[in-house]
C-alpha cells in the first residue's frame, strides 16, 4: 500500500539533500547587501526629488496661495481657515475628501454620497492610529476643525512604488481636497 505522505516526504527529503551542495557553494560575502541598500536609498531619493519637482510645478501651474511645506514633503494649501486647536494624535477625525493623481488631476476616490439624502458620507479615522496613508496623518496633524485644504502628497507618503490598482500608478504624487469637519 502506497502512502501519499511517505512518498511526499521522500521527495522532500531527496530535494533537501540535492540542495545542500548548492547552498554550501554560496558564500556570505557574494551578496553585497550594503550596495543593495545604497542603491535602494538612491532610488528612493530620486523618486522623492522627482515628486518634489512635480508637486512644486503643480503648485506654480495652479497658482495656489497659502502653501506650507511640512518637513516630510507634504504640502498643505489652506482654502478655508478652521477654528480651535489643531488635531492631535489619538483624536477621532471626521473628514470629507476627493483624491486625484498629480499632475493629470484624475479623480480616483472621494467621500461617498448617501443615496437617500444626497449628502456626503463622512470618512472617520483616528490621527496616527488608523491605517490610512501616512500623508494623511501628516496633513491632518496641522489642521483644525472646519479647515478646508488641499494636501499634496509625495508618492512615498501615499501608495509608493506599488500604487493602488488601476486607479493610482506606482510612484504617483497625490492631491487630496479635504475638510476636517470635526475633532473628538
């Protein structure tokens, strides 16, 4: 009687023994991990510089006023001032948004419209806790209740080198028109 387990186990064992000489021939120093790390960092810097140039050109072409650049590279364009204290980590935020790719202004996402009332459905998240793109945490961390702004986000603080499906290509800087409706 042939047992599936025993034949699979035998094949796996044979494969493991065949792989030993191959693995033994690999030397630790054959892979230059430092060079790989340097190359990855250089690629990330190049993308960050390209995003910065794309965003600053977009700002100039759009004639935006009231633009503030955060150290992370997120730009905030205030459209309407808010009131009260600035949002703090751990606070629950009620927001509305529309997201576009830069520089082509293709809408890829927005607050949903309630089919019954026709009103926008708010998006809720907790600052520095909820899993949203890092650019949102950066942008909303400098906003206060009632403020309307445009967040211009470098790709590394958005969806990075993977993008998001067909809607957001890899390494795409993003624009979000946002409103911080409430802070709790």
